[in-house]
C-alpha cells in the first residue's frame, strides 16, 4: 500500500492544492520564469566576493538581526529612484518578497481572517494566505485584465478582508494598475476594515510609470513590497523588502524568525546595491526588448496585453497548452500558467527573443496551412 500526502493529517485548506512552481526543462532558451537574462557584471561579482569574504570571517556570530545597514541602503535606493523620501524605519527586508508577504499575512491575517486579490494575479498571494490559515477571496477583473473597480470596491465592502493585495505591474498579465484605482481600493478597505493594503511592485523597475511609494504618506495601512530578483538580476539571492509606516515594520518583527537574513545574504545584497546604475542599465535593455516583443507579436496577429513588466502575455488560443508544446518543440520554453487562451513569455536577450519569435512564426505558419 502506497503512503502519500493524503494519508497525512494535512490541514483541510491545503488538501488537493499544488505547490507553486514552473517546469524547468533542459532546452536552449528558457523564457518562463521572468528572470533577468543578464548575468551579474564581473565588477559586481568581485565586490560580492569581497563582501562575502569579510562576512565569512564572522560566521561564528549571528548576523545583524535587524539588518540595519542593508535597510539603510535599500531606503537610499528607494529615495533616489522614486523621488519619495524613505527612511530606514520605513523599510523591512526578508528572504524574497514571498517571505515579506508571509510575514505580513502572519501579522495581519491568520485563522478567522481573510485576504483578497484580483485574479488572475500572482498565485503566491493565495497560496501563502492558505499556508498561514488566512481565508482567500478571489476578486474580479475585467475582460482586458484591468481591475473592475466598482466590482472590487463592492467585494471589499461585502467581505471586509483584513488584507487587500494589488499587484502592479500585474503578474501574469503585465498591466499596471492606475494610482487612482489603488487609492480608491485603499479608501474602500479602510471603510470596511480598517484593512492592510499591500501593493506588490515586484516588477516596478520595468514599468512605464512611477512607483506608488508616494502614496505612503498619511496612509499607515498601505504597504509597498519589492524584490531584488528581477531588476537586480538576483533571483538566486532571495532578497525582498517592503516600505511602509514604521509601525508596520515594528509589527512584522513580531513574527519574523530570529536572525532570518543570513550575513551572506546581507553582504551580497549590499554589494548589488552599490552597482545599482549598472543593473538598471540592463533594465533599460529589457524594456526595449519587451516592447519589441509586443510589437512583433501584434504584427503576427496575436492579441497582447499591455505590459509594464519584463514579460508579455499573448494569445488568444483555442488550446494554449498545445501551442505551448509546439513552441517548446522548437527549443523555447514559455509559461502556460493557466490563464485560459493565453501564454506568457519573459523578455530575454535579443538572441533569445529572436529564437522565440522564430518559433512563434513557425507555429503560426503551421497552424495556417
């Protein structure tokens, strides 16, 4: 008799669920996980080596529990790039933005509480909600994947969630959320709650518009979360952070694990922040490549969602998975992430994008004959 997960006393809300993940297949071109395709520049690799070497001399001691130097550097980065003053007391950092989200839900969600997101959106919001015992509510979007504001405000008023997630630019669709929509949802959440409103800006450096950090003033229930995985090309680092009222930073420390950020992680992140200008130069290249993908796909006759991220959602297909397989058969891996009729491709290097476009053209030609 086979013993499996269903034979374990797993919590009811986790039964039948699947872990988050994307297939990692051994193909020449992988454009399915929204990674930055450019390796870290050699001067940064050398600086990381220097900082890690110094940190290694003190690994017999616990790291800075509050990561003050790192949080200070992150605050300086946010201030410089957004034009909105951010202090160290406004910033908290953790192991990827997913741990930031987890800590927020541990603090403001949990058993007997609920969170709402507007789907399709980042699936980890719902998964982490269930993992923390927080009830999950799927809010509405329009046909063009924008948030249906009237319906969203109605849902917030009806369900009175404790946490509201707004993802901008949105993953997997790529479109940005107007500041006016976020402000309206914030007001609705406070009238129904008060509730915490978490703006997930994992892809904001790729956006045509500005960060919503400027909305933090006078709104203590608003949180902006970020990551170094995308724009900084540091997906392997696992460093996420948030900006919010200092009281929010104090609150999430009630649930953080002791010494949750290793000395090596802090040292590596600090080195990366020293090379911000170089890394943001790569972002500009990727924005140009993303826009090229949008133009080329539309020229081929595909529908393409407006993208402010480093990826593009395109369709529509009667059978998206079959098209996904045909593209894969040509050596290019894109993402079939369950949005009916659509696929998603990450902006890669010019050569990778050429390979993808060639594959799509071949598939298109095959289907038209």
